[in-house]
């Protein structure tokens, strides 16, 4: 069983920064891609950023230039540095990993961490 452990959410003022972290609990886990999604009430979960095993990145237009995704392959961890936060960034952020724990590649999801941007 693979679990994704997220941390780093919280309350921050507009213009502030937060860093989200996510680590896979199982060492024998082959990871292809890692990413972050977010969801607000009544809306679908949307991609924020993702990074492949080779380091290629993809960002939602709304966060380009403000957010940076990175990963530590040895630690099986992914990070999201969020700068210049805006109230519209308020959401529950979910860690996503596309990996193989021995039964084939599939998506794994964290439980989510809440980010609130408010003065």
C-alpha cells in the first residue's frame, strides 16, 4: 500500500509564500510523474503543476511565474513552492503520483492540504 503524505498548507496573506511537500511512504515504488492539483467547492480538480521523472515540468497558466514544482527522486518526494499567492489560489491541494508499486502504473492521491490566502 502506497500512501502520500502531504504537508505545508495553511493560512497566508496575499502576496505571501507557502511550500507544499509530499512524500511517498513506500520505498519500493517506481514513480513516473508527480504533481499537484487543487480543488475548490463545486469545481473539478484542476492541474496546478507536474514534473516527470526526467524533470520536465508543466504548469497551469494561472500559476506560471509564481509557483515552482520540484522533486527529489531519492526521497520520492515532490514540492510546490508557491510565491505571490492570491486569494484565488485558495483551495485544497492534492498531491498526485503516477507510479508502479508492483501491480502496474496507476494514479495515487494524497488526502489534500488546505491553502487559504486571505488578509
